[in-house]
C-alpha cells in the first residue's frame, strides 16, 4: 500500500527530464543553460596520496616523526598501529605557472597546466574501504549498488549521437566495485555504460559478420519486426525495451565506433602530445586521445579508469608505486588538456580528475615505505567548461589530515558536476521501490565558488 500510494501521489513535475518518454536516448533540454555539454571523467583507482601530489604541507615535513593521536578508521584496533607518526611527502612541491599553485614533482607535465585547473583540496568521503569509496564516488551510494553518474547524465540529457552509446567507459582492468561503477541499476538499461577495452578489439563483435551493410540491414529489420511483436505481448517490460535499443545502437556502432577509435587519422604532433607512438592502441595516452575523439562526436560521458599496467594506486607497501604509476598518466592528461584547449573544446567539455580517497599523512612508523587509506581528506580537480582556472578551493589542516576549510563531500562534488551540465541535482530523480532516488541521495550542495 505505501508503494502504491507513493506512485499515485508522486509529483511528476519534480524531475528535470523532458521530451519523448518513449525514446530514452533522445536529446533532452537541460533545466537551465549548461556550461558543459560532455564530461571526461578521469578516475585513478586505488587512492592517490594528496600530500604527495596536489596538497603541499610544509608543516608535515617539519613535523616528520612526530606522534599523533586520534581514532582513524584504518588504524582502529589494528595490531601494530597502537602508535602512529607523521610521515613527510616523498616528492617536492613547487609553485607552477602564473597562478603559483603548488604541485609536486610527481606530476611534472600536469603541473605545467595548473593555470587551467581548479584544485579542490578539501575533498572528503564517507568510507575508507576501496569498494565502498569507489562505489560512492561513482553512484553517491556507499553501501548499495545505485546508478552511476554517467547513467544519471544519460537519463537526464540523452545523447547527441545515436550511433554511439551516451556513456562509455575506457577500462583495461576492472576497478574496485567492478561493473557497478558504470551500471544503470534501476534506471533503464539504455543508460548503462559501455566498456571499451584498449587493444586490437576494443568492443566485442564490433566487426560486421555478414557480407554487406545492406544485407545486415535486412536481417535487422526482420529482427526488429519479431522484437516489436514480442514487445506487444510484454508491454512495459524495461529489460526488453533496453534490449531492442541495444541492437539499434550496436548497428550504428559498427560504423561509428571504429572511426572514432581510429587514431591513425591524427597527426604525429597530436600523438606526441599524448605520448603516443603511431599504431599503439593501449595505455592511458590511447585512452585520453580516444576520449577526446568520442566527446568530439557527441558522447555525453566518457570515463577513463587507470589501474596501472601492474597494480593500482593502493600504495600500502611502498610509495615508490606512485612514482611508477604517475608517468603512465602525467603526459596523457596534460596532453588532453592542451589538445582540448587548442581545439576550442574546453568551453564545452568538463574534465574531472579524482580518486576514491587520499592516503594517510602518517603511518605506524615515520619511515614506513607506504601510506594507508584516508577518507578524511584528499584532492580532486576540475578543468574546462564552467569552472575557474588557476584556482585552489578549500584546504586541509597543517598536516593534511582533515578537510577544514570549505570541505567538499562527494555529494557536493556530484551536485557541482550535474549543475555544470545544466541539471539541478535535487530534481533529477527516478521513482524506485516507493520513493524518489537521485545521485546525491538527500545531500549535496553546488560548490558555487569554483564556477566561472
């Protein structure tokens, strides 16, 4: 009875979604003029240390070895962590560009782009476990599977290009939380992310199996007729509708996707910008350049997941892992920002860089080679459409332990991204299980100070 009543009493005007309800992927008008038309979401899986990358802490260097006492989730009741000590960063920070923003030597190429970036140094999240924090960064839910941010944007705005999925994920290896990172969950299946695998076959069955496009068209028309007949007997089944849409998108992808991923069309100068050699179809440089080509063709949301060629950013045992992983992404990301800028695409594309959390500015000994999980504070950054450039928002305490000035929770982060895409995060909803759900749950505030 509560579920039935909630459906009857639902306020349909609360949703931002407009347009033809029968066509889930049709382009839709945002609630207000958007600053960005598409998003490139760069996710560093495993937890990047903020105090070794984007959050300089001179006092942490001075107080190296000093004992600190607090109840941290990663040290609570853990043998060997009865005492914890501050640990200095392993990389040197320097002022960069005209803005003078300090970035460490861990990302030397990216540091050169500091004047085009807004760094949020006061990020914090609700869980210190990889699975939960990764799920939260993508879905706003830290305990249960919910639709990914890419799925929400696909649902709210549709797609510009019907021959390509509205939500693509370039991921050579699985991140924590697996496919839930790009799943649509209770949203219609059309909005689920499509995984692209760097390599010779980025998407399975992308090559046409029949002799000609015209013959395939005849076969698909016959299949469509059977599907529509089947649908009349199962009207309203969202899984069946999604299946039919998937066939339609797949047909378009066979012509559009190979062209989008054909980097041979790019000049030697462009390939060099991303640190790519001609003919290479793997690595984060390939992912970044492919992402630019995809948003150029109208894809709404492209996520790039970096897990490293041999292990991710989860540097418990040795921070030297950061030193090994950073060069894999440093030049490609810097090249992406430069490429978008020179092509005039920074006015339409929002670039998001984040990890699921940071890493502790302390350990059980001051000379411990690694750092533990740290959800109390970390750094994320935005660049491109609608955000200020060469800016730092918020801060952590003198040791980088807690976000103290203008803290930004993951829910606020999501609300801000949706706002830049022309969506009120409180009005992009889906009724499920008797109540309205949204990406930001019942939380979230737009970080207006970073908007241009």
